[in-house]
C-alpha cells in the first residue's frame, strides 16, 4: 500500500510540475504560443467562435494555476476536475483543427487527471477546506 501511495504522489507532483514548467515556457515564448493559436484557429470549423479565440491566450496562466495546486496538494480534486475539463476541451479543439498528435497528447493528459482523481484516496495529506466550518482539514 505504501508503494501505491508513493507512486500516486510521484505521478501527481510530476504532472503538476510539468504543467507549471510548460506554462512558464509558453509565457516566456508567448509570441510563439500565439502563433500556434493562430494556426489552430485557422483550421477549426466547429470551434470557430470569437469567445474561445479571445480566451485562448489565457491558457498558459490557467495551466500554471492548475499545475501549482496539483503540485502543492491544494484543492487537488477541484484542480484535477479543471484539468480534465481543460484538456478534454483541448483534445476536441485540436481534433477539429486536424492536429491529431496534439489532440492525442491532451487526451492522455485528461486521462491521467481522471486516473489521479479516481485514485485520490491515496492522497492522505491533501489540504482541503471544509465549506461549513471554514477550517483546514488534513
């Protein structure tokens, strides 16, 4: 059982750190990130809306926050649900843009977040906040 807990924490921290580092990379190379977004949006048919296009530049900042929470073990359930939704949407968007390889990678990230969410009983030291008493539960 201790090995499963250790493996869960290693995978969770590695996933969170990957999100944090990749988002930092995208912010440093922000012009390249925006060029990739332009290529994606030039190929989409279903997701061709102005609201998605206007919110897309915020993705690295969303990834950073989600990765930060997952790495530190704060609000893990909420961060994993956000990651599942975010990466699931990215997979659909990239499939629509006909970038199959990128869509597959984002689908795998979504599945990893689902697996981490399903196995959250191994995460014994997560900090959560109880809604009713406003106390930290560990």
